[in-house]
C-alpha cells in the first residue's frame, strides 16, 4: 500500500491539535466557571452558581431572572454574629429526689424580673451538674434570659422528663401579636418579581423608609393554587398567603430594596403581592438554652415568637419528637452543636423529627441525629430563607428535606443522610394532602443514599454537587435543576461564602469552627455529638 501524501498527514495532525486545544479550553472554562453563563459543560446545564475569575460568586439567572438567593442573613442577629456568653446571675444545685419543675420555674421567673442591661440581657440561670426531674414545661417568656447547664453529656446537667412524654420541656416563646404600624399595604406593581432579587416597585412608597420592618406578602389566589396543584388537596387562599419578614435598606422613587431577598417568584398573573409596614412587639429577644442534656420527653426545646435567640450544645436522648423545634414566629435564630439520639416511639408519621423548622432566617448547623426519621426537615408552609449547614444523620429511618405543603427556600449545605434520602418532591395526596413539599430548595454538596429533587410548578429546586442514587419517587415529575451529580463543587459551603461576601471573612470566623473550614466536620460530629 502506498504511503499517504504529505498533505494528508499534515491535515490529520492539524485536526488533532485543534481538537485537543478546543477540549482543553472547554475543560478549563468548566473548572473556572464562565462569568457570563456561570459555567456548564459535559452536557450539563449551565451552572447556576459558580466561582468567577475574581474569586467571587457568579449567579446565572434563568429565563425569568430567577437566581439562587443569598442565604447569608440566616442565623442569630442575621448571620455572622457570635452567640454571646451571657453572665451567670443565679445558680441551682440538683436535688436528691422529687419533681424540680417548680423550683426551676421559680428561678426563671425571678430572672425575668431582673432589669436588662443595655443589650437587653438579664443574665443566665445555671443548673449545676447532676439530674433534674421535670414533669411540666419550663416557660421562658421574657427577653434576655438564658438557661444554661454544665454540659450536654451524661456527666453534665441532665433534665429528665417525667409523666407525659409528649410535652415540651423548655418553651422559649413570646406572643404572636403583630402591628401594621398604620400604613396601608401597597400592591407590588412589577408583573414578575424573580426569586433572588432584593428590589421591586410598589404603588406608593409614602410612609416607607430605610430601616423599616416590613412584610412582603405573596398572595395565594385561585390561579396560584391551581398552578401548584393545591386546590384538589384542600389548600386555600388564606392559608397559603405567605408573609416574608424583611427590613427596608433603601427607598428610591417607587422602588424599595430589602435586606434579604425575595425567595419565591411573585407573579401578578397568579395573585401578585403586597408590601406591608409591620412589626411584632410581642416577640422576645436575646434568649437561649445551652449546655444541657434532655433525657426522655417529647420536644426538648421549642422556639416560638422569638427573634435573635439560640439553642447550642444541647443533646436530646430518648425523645419522641425533636431536639429543637423552630416554629412559626421564630426569626433569626441559631441551633448549633446539638444532638438528637435514639428517639423512642414507633417509626411512623408524627414521630422523630429531630430538627424541624417553620420559622424564617434560621440557621441549623453542626447538628447530629442517630436513629431518627425526618432528621433535618422543613415542616408545613415554612417561609425562608433557612439553612441546614454541616449536619449528619446516621441510621436515618426517613428522608430529610421539606416535608409537606410548600415550604420555601431552604439551603441544605453539606448535609449527610446515612440510611435514607434527601428529597424535595410532589407527595400528592400522601399524609394530610402534602402536595409539593418544597420550592426554591437548594441542596449543595450533600450526601445521601438517594436523592429525589423535582421541579415544582412556578418555582425551582436545585441539586448541586450532591452524592447519592438518583430517584424519581412514587410520583414521577420533571427533574429539578441538577448539576455535578456525584461530584462536589466549589465552594465547599455556599452559605459560608455568601456570608463572607456580604460581611467579610471575620463574620465567618465568628460562627464557623476550624473543622468546618477544613472539611473534617463530619468526623467530629460522629465522635463528639454521638455520645
């Protein structure tokens, strides 16, 4: 056979070189993140969040302008603020026997009568090491109070539940009374307000100013209920009209800018929205529960109608329902370094919701669950943003994620579920008419046995950098936005980088631990909180 002409060999060589150059360039662009499209490649959709050439996050909007929102305002005092070490002003010693409910409550009531300092803090009641028996509910209904023990392990301060095991052991709760501040609600005039934006137009900004507390209302008219499939499930306009609390940072002409983003689209054709000047004077603030072990009960600590509050270094063992429950009316709270161990009761509906949230701007971080069910979960109709960060569940008997009835905008950031899954799906008529469990959910660098992240009507769910078998569940719907399945993405933590970009590196140092920053947090959770 005659050799090929010289020009044929030259052409083949040139073609191969050009092909390799193109592939290499595409791979480099994918690794760095394209600032115009936020990356993509390998047949995947464009990256919705990527690290740009200047090291800052780049957000790629969809066709309607929706982006992944900024979650960094979640947590105590709006994120980036260390939980204070409140001075002890009263101390109790364990008694050899009997019910300690009344004497602990009397000490809390005396603490509530103390004058607050300039920060609104009255002080901490310290329970010295030992066992305290509590049959009733300990009420903390005044601002500036802290209930503290001397350790969350068996050799620390242990509150042992007596009697009805369903009760709440410590209730940190104000009243839910609110005030509209005398300004008429103003209709939002934009035809479509995309998720992730901080600004929109209203009919009139008269009476509104920077610093005002407001509520952004997403109305649930019949068109919206029909669009999301809620009407056949009995969902109604009043119950699904969502109120998102924000603070105005700027007013210009008829536009307002908010401290935290709109987290689900507000569309005039589906009902639109309102801006209301609103406050909640009945809430309590600067309150916390810390360094305690709760042995046997229903809910160890419940936060309701509180703002800038916390639960830290608390373990709940043998509890039917949860370690910490952040319910409606709770805002800007942190639950951290807590454990929910070996709950009692059957593995079925209504049991074993280790850390569950209905509030707004809550941060649940560095928490651990063992042998629970729905361990890290948004309950019905939760209004975001909220964050679960660096949490681990072992021997999970159920999935984590939004549980039912259209919870909105939670970031699951480096959450690991061993033995079960992470889901955001259409549950249809399951349970009490659960329907779409959540919208605008973001799963970032998570790990689970399986993942079922579906695409809800009028909104989106995101699964980015997560490891686990892809599942379609019992009701097969279109996939949500999936990126880099089984391959972790940068940055490691979306929340921590968003916080750094908003408030600086010191804000991250104030709320994160070295194990979070170096990526070894899962090992510490197993060894430290699992005992």
